[in-house]
């Protein structure tokens, strides 16, 4: 909770420092942080902690603990002890003796990833406040940059891409995984949040523990030692994504080149990114894959299996299945379970993949 006006002022200052970061912060029409967001931040950082956070760089930049201690004029060991608890909860990022302030993405999701947080009573407050500011308009900032470029892109199921088609390494699931070293498995924060709210529609249908992160973000999560975070190999990551294919989950990753830091297996009811297409009004919430479903009319028996699999109402069936190119996102899930193997994924250029922008807003 917000303790006093000084605490509120510090939280406002901290939130506004995220203005040029990806996902920024939930703001009202005057650019001020929304009340629900400030209350949310106050659950992470009390008056003493928020002043420490203001001296830390935003992830992925990191600062040595000795430099932070010198800036704050605090004994290094006392400072490390003070940051131990928030580091366990992911409210401060720690990689060895290097520290950072969480990114907006981590702020929004961390309470619903770590078992350390899920076991606490305040997780319900986190869930309710985050739903209030997210559905209250932050979803557009979350999903789409100021320049109109989606922050995430759909990845195509690799096995269903036509053999003659060139596979672009940053557009197909296995190619993204193959380019990584450090890999961590963690619970889907979107489904976890819905679970806490008590309204997860896909409960019993989709698992929660199948989101994947890479690189420094994986290292930071693994260093927490939380039982919900598991180190996995490339082969295990591919097995998890293949299982997600079969279940009907959409693969999504960062919409920039050349590297990805996350690989999500997304459902239509909980996902914060797909929400722009499935329940909120944001047609540029995700970048569609540069592949599209293609029907072999001679093989198709109009069974309708593909309609059941498509989350975007992109398929109609008469004498054979037909694809609406304006609605198809190119995920390939319809092709995975087609009993006649009548669907393959063909190259369909429609989205530029932005050059790596760092972690700042565009």
C-alpha cells in the first residue's frame, strides 16, 4: 500500500522513468501513472525500497552492488541483505553481484511466475490491480509500440512449412530455440493470473508450466532458485513446443531481430497479447507470421477439424476448407492435426521484422 505522499511521489517518478522502455507504463490521458498501477508498484516496493530502485538501471542493464552501495552510502553487505527478499520475489533483478530494476514486462508478470509469490496472500491483490490497469487501456501500450509495431510475432509450426519454402531462422519455432544457450522453463503468467482470479476458461485444457525464456533473462530467473523455474535443454524446449502444437497453443516470440528472449505458448482466453484479437480491440496486437495456411483441395475432405483448431475465425468449410488471408495469423495449428495432411504453410510476405531495437520504445 502507498504509505504517504513521499512514497507516492517516488513511485510516480519511478513509473515515469519507464516512459521510453518497451511496454512503458499505464498512463491516463495526461500521462500520469494510473492509480491502480501505483498501488500495484507499492506492493513491490515500500518507501525504503523504491528509493533504492530509483538508483538502479532498468533490465537488461545491470549495476554492480558495490557501485550501488557507494551511491546510496550504505555498507555493501547490509545492502545485499536488504535486497535479498525482493530479489527472491523478482522485484529486483540479481545476476551474481549485478543488480537491476525489473523491466515493465517483469513488473507486470513476475508476481505470477515465481512460487515464492504464488504462495503469498498479496498475489490476489496483484492479480486484481493488474487486471484493472491492463484492461483499462494498458493492453495497447503492452501489445503495440508507439510507432504501431507489434511487440510480439507469431511463429509458425516448423514441421508444416512446405519443404520447398525457405525457413527464416527467426520466424520458425525450432530455429529460435536452436539459436539459444541458456534456456529456462516457467509458468505462463497470463494463465497463472487468470487462475488466481478464478476465471481461467482453459483450466483442464492447457497446462500452465510451458513458457520459455532465454539468455540473460533465463539466467536471472534461474539464479533465484525458485522451484517454479527449471533449466531445460534445447531438446526439451522442442518437446514442450511440440506438445503445445498438439494441444493447440499459438507460439509467439519477440518481434525484433536477431535474437529472442521469450517463447510463449499462448491460449485464446488468457494471453495478454492475443487478447487484442480475441477479446479487446487492438488489430496490431501481434505481428502475423510470414506464412499462411494453404489447402490442398484434392486432399481436403471438409471434415471441419481445422475450424475447431483455429482461434481467429480464419477458416470456412464448404466443399473444402478455405482460408481468409486477412484473419489467418500463420500459426500452423490447423495443419498439425489435419487428418488428411491437406494443409501446409506457404510463404506469405506481409510483416517486416524490425532490426533489433534494444529494449527501448520505438
